[in-house]
C-alpha cells in the first residue's frame, strides 16, 4: 500500500498527452515492456478504467487511476434507440468538448471535435454562434476516439459494430485552423492505433492553406469541404471565412488535394429555406461538383436558437436534389441523427441538457493551449 502514492506521483498528466513513443518517461524505473503494454491499452484496445489494464502491476494502475483521460465526462446522452450517443467532456481548464457516436448496421461513425468552440462564425451553426475557447491538443483529440471505442466495447449498440469504424472531424471547431495538433492526431490514429486513413474524413469550411498542406501529408485521408453556397456573394454571408479564402481558391485547393491523393472530395451543403436551396444555387453547385468529380452531401438545416435561418421544405429539398442529379452531380441526402439531444449537424454546444452519466474518470493537469498553424 505504501507504494501507491509514489506511483501516483509519476503521472502528472494524462498518458494521452505525450507522444505514444515517449510513455516510458511516465514510468521511471519500470522495464521497457511496461510502456509498450500501456501504449497497447491506450491506443490498440482502449478501456474505460485503468483497473481494466490487467497485465500492468497494481502500482502502475493506481498511478493511472485518476489521470487516465485528459478530460472528465460531464454528460452522456443517447437518442435514436440508443444508436446515437453524445458526450460532453470537460477539460480541466473548463473547456467543453462534445463528441457524437452514431451506429449503423455496418459501421459506427465518430464525429469528434478539434477545438473547444469555433471561430469561423458560420451563421447557421450553433458552435460558431457561441464563440471560440481554444484549440484542442492532439491528446485531447485522440482521447475522444479512444474513449468512444472503449465505451462501445463496454456498452455495445443494439446492432452494428462493437468498435468505432469511421472517424469524421465534423464536431466542434475548424480542424485545419488547428493544423499542428490535427496532424499529430492523424499520425497517432493511423500509425499507432492502426486506423485506415480511408476511414478518416477531415472537414473544412475552406481553410485553403490547410487543404494544400493536407495534400502533402503521407496519409490518404478523405476531405470534406463545406461550401453551403456556390457564389462568393452568398457564401460570404453564410461563411465569413470566404472573404479571406474565396470560392475559387477553395475549389482550386480541393482540386490539388484530389490530384495528390486520388480520393474523391465530398461537398457538404446545408440547405436553408429561401437562401441556398434555389435552382440557381443547385445549377452552380452541380457545375462545381462535376469539375471536382466530387460527391455532394445535402443535409437540411438543423435549427439553432440564435439563427434566423430555417430548414428547407421537403419540396425544396426534393427539387434541389433533382436539379443536381439532372445536371450530372452525384448527391446523397444525409440522414439527420441525434436532433433530440442537440447532436445533429450544426447543433453541438447548443445547450447542456440533463443526461445519464457513466462513472467519470478524474481530470489530469491543465492542458497546453496549443496554437493555430497557418
């Protein structure tokens, strides 16, 4: 028993914070294979508690017990017959992080966050309406995936895979505005966790320098570009970043990415009643999609209280999609999941509601703030 306090003193931060190859620094005096065992528990077969790391000595598990995750779990909610789950994580500096896991018959997709809040200011998105807190570091990003994977293993969905199969950077924040930590998170997911790059999608509202940098990386991840408008005048109204990176630059960067990776671009389009659901916008969008050989994902707006925008009517959605198809664009109308718990696209950080919480891991030391990589 006297060894536990000394062991606990070794872990001054969550083991997700250091590079996976540097875990030995958290285990002074332990043989090298202990850090390899710990790395496997963190990245290959994540578990919810250190107690479940059965091949580690009790003294090591005791040191990890209160510092396993770089956040605590404030709220856990479920919807859609428990096939959609949302977590509100709380970093030790108070920053809120929301993550959504959606199960389908043949896949389980995790929508994770790259920032606490968002500075992009898109007029129809709740996250942007509530402002920007800070960047998430790589450990906080990867830990969302590890926690979701551990959770679904411990609490399986009624149907579907017993692990996270796909990752989309479509939660809170603009991933390419936090490039340094995004890159490190991708490296860990692919090279340490063994995730296929093709199962990971990075979404952006058009940070063109980030798209070009991502095209140069060694991993062929997927790219989703949130356009929402097919001309600069309208896009600048909906997506203020368009004033800095206009539509032509975004399209050119996406074209470069496609040429470098050979991975089909996805165009994300939130339909807004009377704003971007017109035949004119559909015709222009179809031209862009054909040019990029991209696939268009259409989703009707999920209302937020601080926005004057409203969803398109069913007739307008059908007409918009038909126009795209008639002009040779590939299009899918995305399913809306988790609206009742504010987990649908554009609703993250809408409000904190009552939910069912699992036992919470205690938080570690205050994280680094990170910095924007331009």
